[in-house]
């Protein structure tokens, strides 16, 4: 394309690649809103569902844990399920991000967006 201009051909290629990545990143951000993960605690007695962006979407609590004497246990199970869902959301987001960045030749461990 720009063979006679030295490094400008490489620069044009880099710019095109950057535009492609930007488009893929925008699409991924939209996709993360529709991807859901479920975290759980208490062997599945409490389940929290979140988007891959970490937004809590639902909470499912088995009725067997509702005993007035166990209020603190129930609260702990709910928090643990939410934290598990958020952790899984973060892992999923990193997986989706790595799909985009693996073709860029970036060193391992580089997290985008910067």
C-alpha cells in the first residue's frame, strides 16, 4: 500500500489495527451486559446472578435457610454468593478481553482498557 514511504506503511497498518480493536472493544462492552454468571454459597442454597460487568441481576435463596435464629448465617451466605458472582464476572470479563487482545502481539499480562 505505502511501500515507498518507509515506516508510514507500518504506521497505517497500526492505525487500522487500532481502529479494529476499538470496534471490537465497543462490541465486547455491549456483550458483557448480556453475558451472565452465577455465584453461589452454602452448597447452592444462595445463588447470585450478575452480568459479566458485575451488575447484580438476581438473587435466589432456598427457603430452607429462613430460620429466625440464623439471621447472621443467611446474611453471610448472601454476601458470599454476591462476592462469588462478582469474582466470576471479573474472570469472564478478562476471558472476553483476552479474546480481543491475543491477536495484537501484546505481552502477557497487559490489561486493556488502560
